[in-house]
C-alpha cells in the first residue's frame, strides 16, 4: 500500500495533457463552481444593465466574486475578487486567467478589455 502514492504521483507526472484539454478542464471547473447564483441571463439583460448602471456584480454563494464595469470611457474592466484569484491560481496557476475571460464573455456577451484582481 505504501507504494500507491508514489505510483500515482509518477503516473500523474508522466501523463501529458494538451493545453487545449487543460483549458477545457478549467472552463468546466468554472462552470461547475463559479456560475452566478441565479445562472446566466440573456445577453440583452447585461447590455441593458451596463447602459443603466455602468456595472454588473456577479454573486456566487451570496458573495460578490466578480464585477464587470463599463463606464463612459469604455474600459470594459472585469474585477475579480482576491479570494477567487487565490483559489484559481492555487488550483491552475496563471493558466486560468484567459480561460476565465473567455468563459465570462461566452456567458454574458460582454467584451472584457482588462482584468483586475482586488477585494470587491
């Protein structure tokens, strides 16, 4: 039994995963664990909210985890909460950042030009 952890570690190290497959794993992880509390809305909803309030907050488990801001100067900034940043970085390294951007854009129809990491 003592050899099992070593064998598992060796198998994991020897298994090569393509970048595309790794990105799909990250994308699925985001969908499973970080979809907003009430799901995603239609793209038109987000456009109207931005026109009205210039920002949209996204809550996961009743905690604001990311906020999109599109003020009059058209910055299109996605702010990601520090705890979310830490969790995803510890899990996936920095590889999750472009995948998160794509995941967010796919689900909202909004274009992200900049990503900030901060306490919300």
